[in-house]
C-alpha cells in the first residue's frame, strides 16, 4: 500500500514511536512517504533513520512541496492553476479559500499539498497528532481520495483542547475515516468529545523487544545504586519533583547516582535546583541522547523514575515510551497516576505509582526499592511480561497494516 505520514517534525529523537511505525511498515513491504513541517535542530539522529534512508522519504512542506520564499511561491502557483483549473475548478478554488482554511490557504500550503497528494494517489494518509488530522481532512475536502487516519498522543487531546476549545475537532470527527488513540484513557476522551466510537480503535504504542532485552537487576557489593530518568527537560516530565525526592532519599542513602538523560529548555533551571539542594555530586545531566545510548543507560540502571505531571498549560502525557522500554529491559519503575500511565505500569507489580507532585510519596517508594533490592527482579519480570503482551511493536505494526487494509477495501 502507498501510505503518507503527516508529522510535525522529522527526524526527532523523542518520537521513536512514529519512527518505529515507519520502519515496521517498510519491513512489511509498504511504501511510506513522510511529510513534515520542519526538521528539528538536533545534533543526533536515530540509527534507523540512516539504516532505512528515511531522509530520502521525507518531504518538507516549506521547501520541498512549495518554495519557502513567498513571492516565488505565488509565481510558481500561477501556471499550475492555469494548467489544471479546467480539470477540477471547484476543488482548486476550495484550496484557496482563505475564509474557510485560514493561513493554510493564504500561505498556499493547502494548494501545493493537494496538488502533490493528488499526483501520488496515496491509499492512506496517516496524520500524527490531532492538528495534523484537521489538515488531512482539509486535503480530503479539496479532492484527495485517500482514507484519513488520525493518531492522538497527548498534547493534542489535553493542552490543545484547552487552548482551542472542545469543538476544534468537530469537522475532523465527522469527515475523518478512523481514529487511533494510544490508550483507553484517550479513547474515553474522544468519545466525550462526540467522536463516533465505531471509528475509534485503541492502538497501543510499541517497542522492538529484540532491541530492548530483559536482564535481571542486581546490586553488587559497594556499587552505587543507579536511578535513571530518560525524558525531555519539559514541565510535564516532572523532573523538579523527582530531583527533590532524590535529595530527600540521599539524606539516608548516600550511595545514589541519579542520571537524567534528555534535552530541553529547563536544563539550567534544573541544574540550579540540584545545586541549591547540594546534591551535585549525586546527579548527572547527560543532555539529548539517541536510541543506542539509551540502551546502555537502561542496562546499567537499577531503578527507573518518571514523575509525569499535568503541565501548567494543561499539557499531558499519553503513553511515555520510556516506561515501555524500561520495563521491557527489566527495570522496576516508579511513575505517577497520570493519563495512561496506570495502563502501562501496574502498581505494586511492575513498579509503583504515586500522586502527581507528591515528593514525599515518591521519596518513600524510592527508599522502599533501595532497601528491598530483592523486589527488583520480580517487578522486572512482571514488567517484561506486560510489555510482551500489550506493547510488542511487531504485533502493533501488523495490526496497523490490517487497519489500513480494511479501511482501503471498505471493510471499516
């Protein structure tokens, strides 16, 4: 099948869930092209981007599909309109309707995108994140015959709704063909927004279990206990609360080494907090890392922490992929009662869950795991079992391909 992915940016270090879908569909023999708003300014890229030559498959809306320079963009559009107007005047005029489509029409983004998508004749246009689904429906309204699939991941069903209003997806829900929330929590949210339940399927995120291999967690004599957090340095990741909890635990347990891997805007603020708490010798900020580096960190760690919270602007997590990876590799995890996390981490079985922003509760669970290392292996085995049953990327990608096929053949 011919499949188009519409994403915000590509390639990105943090969106391995989209990367894994692309590579998985390619492995299954499908033809995938990627359409992105921009390329992120990241120094590192995942090895699969190079392995699968994905930069040859990506098209940037500004630069590839249409000229970045506004005057050149208009001048190039004129002969295209003259040449094709007699074939489909109504839909060409629609794509230029600034009143209905706003900046997407004014910038000629919709016109150029429609023109390209018509030529390629994709079977499926898979829009990642709700706002891209809105654009996918715009393409459909202007003549694209592809089936429009939209995945919801987090900010698009939390902060975005608070900012734009609950009706922002009304047209998408009516004209989009299928919707793939990544968890039951988001499915319930979509239904509450009046999305037709018959068009919804929970498509869990997945990871490559061959890459994330399980190993028992043990502590050697005189070895420091390595606690790992792997997440962007953003507010909703709750780093502030994890650091404060670590500071409490260090008062009793001096043999702690806390590793924080991830880039982001809050680094200097968090480093200042570490200095203020006088725990600099126990905490190490690594910055942004790629997948192979993450594997090493998981392998070396004893406990994984992700204290996710609802950000001040309402932004929420979906299913944090790092919780899948950490559990797959046998790490006991501590996280929060936030969004879909209770669907991934079974409290008391594969780890512990605490209330958001509750530093004392987090410190208490950390102390418990530090003082009961015999629990690590049991929790690790339980976590691995959960990921194998529900979050295997090979199974997930096959299900995704089956959904595409059924949509394409009219069985859905």
